[in-house]
C-alpha cells in the first residue's frame, strides 16, 4: 500500500510541474472529472491485480519482506555505529598553553622612555 501511495503523490507532483516549452508540442487537455474517473478505474484495476495474479503478488510480498529486513538491519548497523562512537565530554580541545600568545612584547625596563 505504501508503494501505491508513494506513486500517487509522486504522480501528483509530476502533474503539477510545468511542461517544457522547447518541445513545441501542445499538451493534451484533461479536465478534473476525466482525471478522477481515470484514477478511480486505475485503483479498481490495481485492487483486483492480486486476484488475477496471485503468484506475482506472493513473490512481490516476499521481495518486500526481504527489502524491509535489509532496511531494518541497515538502520540497526547505523545505530550501533553511532552508539559506539566516543562521547565528547569537553568540546574545547585547546589547552591553557595553546591559548597563551607566544609573543609578550618588551619588558618594562627595556622600554625607552
């Protein structure tokens, strides 16, 4: 169901993009009612797809389960990696000697007044 929703929203975004004026072709005009009827027909056809092709749906379900397991494993690996990273207690890496300037100028008795 996620893939159908993602495809729907992606299609909606693509439909809202402007056409390329460089092609010189006139885009076909479709009104909202025709688009709604076409979408309803497509959804009805997709909902009966597994009834017509049960083997394809079973294979697709298995492939999706393998994909989901890989996503979970990858997320777990990332979590473990960042969980084991050394914690920084002190973000200031400079020591006291690093902050002191290396040149101090002339001493008081060396100055010519």
